[in-house]
């Protein structure tokens, strides 16, 4: 080996070691992109429309990667989280409180999806009645708070395992259910919108993929990560952030497409699927093991994404109101609200999967809350310094915002 090759290998090893040390912010965010809300919208898209909405999953994922990169970059470059900057920019206290309340609604909608996912997974795996499972599922607060008492790196390392479980589980399902990969690839690049109902699902996919709370929390996580690292060239840290963002959110995008593909191969055509039907179809057509793997990924998804939601809530409350609330109190209040909502849903006999999809539409409508301030701050040298967006970056980000806004407006006006 010559000197140049040895130096190149040494640099590669050093970069990978640094990447592992930085790994965390995009990892925590990626779990939110594989949460039960994604299961709901992707399962409905695949079972109702086959592979035809695969393009929407890829489009939403690409927009998410761009916007999450900007959110993380904002925290690194400015040293402040997005909620903190928004609070400083709004002059009236009443405006700050209103903005905070709307942000909390978005976080509550996210947590509802995660909680429902946990409840459904417990029902499928252990045969526990949904009403009882709804109370057992609320106990995830104990798991999350026990993790919060440990060093944060322990949580990040646990998330590496959970992301692995979810990813490997769905790649296994994608191979086992023998989907039509030719159609999947075709509709990944050729947009199709078969009817008004499909538009509703597309908006849900966008809401499940590009989520308000992840745009808030990514800047918070990178800001804290930067303060925990030894002094180092910030430009190098931004490169690490870019690579981590592409790898982890690219993986999340692939998992979301896998969910749609598995649903299309197993249940199409079925316009009104339920999670329970999905489980039964997997068990009948492909065996009990496949069904159990599906339920385990749902459980891992619900439990892990709850942590990201809790951290997002803390970031918003601390950043906007300057109030530090005990995580136990915050988590218990959020869980109590969602236990109440879920109990009503179950007593009325409503389809939990339908509730999941509607919660994602709420998220899609509330995306502008963090989206437009994020575009504003990252395009201003006042906040970003030398790391202000290049013109083409701002153009791409604005196009993402226009597409998201257009989907929402078309749905509302066409309703």
C-alpha cells in the first residue's frame, strides 16, 4: 500500500469515527418518519390504490430530507432552536402563546398516532382487548422517563437498535410478500392520482412524512449535540450532519415505500383496510411469523417515536415560553388526553386506522407553522452567518413549501 492510499484510508476511518460520534439528531428524527402514522397512510395507500401512490411517498420523503437538513443546519449555525428564534421574532406575548398552542396541537396529533400504534400492536401480539391495551399502552411513559434519566447517548444507541428492527422487519416483509417490483418502480417515477380520495391519502402521506414536530426538534437536537462535542471546525460538523441526514432519512424513505409495497402486494384492492385486517392477511397468506414481524415493527415504531415526540414538546415549550416542565408531568398529561380520545374512538367502534390517517392530515395542515419560519431564518445571514443558504438551496426549499401548501389548499377547496 502506498502512502497516498494509507492516508486516504486513515481519513476515511477518522470520518466514520466522527460520524458515529455525531450520530444522533437525524437518528432520533428518522424514527418519527417510521412512526405508526406512516403505517396508517402507507397501508391505506397501498391497499386502496396499489402501487400508484409510491411517487407520493418518495416525493414527501425527498422534501422531508431537504427540510430536515435545513432544520438541523439552523441549530448548528445559529446556536438556537427554531422555537427559540420564533419566540424572539414575535413581539406580542399573545402571539407567542397562540403559536405555541397550535404547535402543541400538532405534537398531540403526532403522539396520538404513536399511542394508537402501540395499542394496536399489543392487541395483535398478545390478544389483549383494545380498551385494556389502551391503558397498558399508556405505560410507555414509564419506559420513556426511565430512559430520560440516563445519559442521552444511551437513548441514541437504543434508537440505533430500534431503527434496525423496523428496517430489517419491513425489508423482510417486502421480500416475503413477493410484490411486483416492476410496478413499484414504475409508479415511483410516474405520478398518478386516481381520484379525489387518492388526493386525501396523498395529503396524509405528506403529513405523515413532513411533520411539524420534527422540524422543531431537529434544530434543538443539533444545537445540543454541538454543545456536547469538543471544539471542532463547524463546517466539518455540517458535513457530518449532511451525511447523517441523507443516510438515516433515506433509510426511513425506503422503509415507507416498503410499507406501501407490502400493503399493495397483500391487500389491494381494499379501500378501507384496518391494522387488524393487515395482520390477519399476513398470517393467512404468508404465515404467522410474517404477521408477528409486522406487529413487532409496529410496536417498536410506537414506543420509539414517542420519545421523539416528548423531546419535541419540551423543545417547543422551553423555546417559546421559556418554561421548563418536568418531563414526567408533560408526558402524563399528553397520555391522559390521548387515552381519553382513544377510549372514545374504541367505544364508538371507529376504525383506528382511519383515526391515524386523519391525524396525519391535521399534521399536514399545520406544517406551515415551522416550515415558513425555517425558510426565513436559514436564508438570512443575520441568523446563519457564513452558513446562510445558497440561492439554489433556498429555491429548492421554497418549491417544497409550495408543493406542500398546494396539496393542502387543493384538498380544502375541493372538499
